[in-house]
């Protein structure tokens, strides 16, 4: 089953969020003053990946 325009847009938005979060994660790992920040960002990335999978499965 193909994806409609709305689903494609949602995938695009989620992928862009992941890219932004990965950049933030890199920065957070370099600055070790807030270790909980790394955990929070990793959780957000995982949530985005789950939403992508859900959209793709329909």
C-alpha cells in the first residue's frame, strides 16, 4: 500500500526531527555537564523512529 501526501509529509517531518536531534545529541555528548540531556535526546530519537515505523506500516 502506497503512502498518501499526508503520510509522506509526516515522514519527512519526523526524519528532519531525527537529524536535528542527532546534532543535538552530538553536542550533548561533548558537553558532559548534563548527562540526563543525552538520555532525553536518545529517547526522543527512539520515539521519532517508532512514529516513522507506524506511519510506514499504516
